[in-house]
């Protein structure tokens, strides 16, 4: 990966997201009921707690589950549900080892179409329909992963010129617009008493 993303507005965290495919996947996985910019900053925190500057798929997959959960829970916790997320991150890494030889980028490198890209992402543990669509949009908009039909596979998140998700965060100004969009979605949902389609953002 040779890009420069500015998702978290934190130099170390964004540097890791710019070079590590696994960090991007882990950040996306953690993006559940917490702010996206917080979730995507946590791979750098996890790497430090594991004693390095980068994340290692095999090491996390083989790590003692109880110890990993303790690392996630140590203050400040990497998520509001640290034990659950430690288990999910480990499940993700074990899937990558079993299916992709531990290479996170292999999930999208061999996808020939947007539909296939979506399918391969959707097969990952913890990646439902919406999270998969947003991740397709993130890969296309910020990481140059653009097989034919990727925007269609990403749904509304793939549209150009919008500020709907983390895929559209490129700096402080765009982050503010994405946050404003989320607040509007929540406000509208509260008024209609219907759970928002974009409540569990990525």
C-alpha cells in the first residue's frame, strides 16, 4: 500500500492505515457503536500494546485470547466492548490466515469486479452488508482499489461528492461533514422512531 490517508487526524494512526492493509481491516471491524475516527485510530494502539509498530496477522491469530482481551481492555480501552472486539479481531486474523495466507490485502487484490470485491469482504467475520459496502467505498475512494463496478457494489457510499461515511474522510473539514451527516440521520430517525439505516456507521 502506498497511499496517505487522513482518517483519524492522528499522525501515527494514519501512517499505519496508509501502509497496513490489516490495520485498515481492523479499524473497519472496530467501527461499531463508536466514532469512526476513534475506531480507525485503535490499530496503532493495539500494535503498540503488542510491542511493535505494525500489526501481524499470524501473531494476533495465535495470541492467547485472554491476554489479547486484557490488552484491549487496558485503559483507555480500545473499544466500549473490548472483550467482544478482541475476539472479533482474532477471528478476523484467523480467517485471513486460513483463507489468505495471512495477507489482508489478498482479500481485494484478486477481485476482478466490484461484485466480487464486495463478496470477498462480506465473507470476513464481522462484516455485514453495510460495513462491506462502506469498505468497498473506502478502498475505491482512498486506496485506489477500483475494479469494474466498485461504485455500484458500494451502493450510496460509493457515490462521488458525498460525505456519508469514513470512506469520505480525507481531513478535518470532511470529517465534520461526515459527523454532521450522521447527526442528521440520527435526528431524522429519532423523529420517525425508526432505527437509522446508517446508525452502525463504518
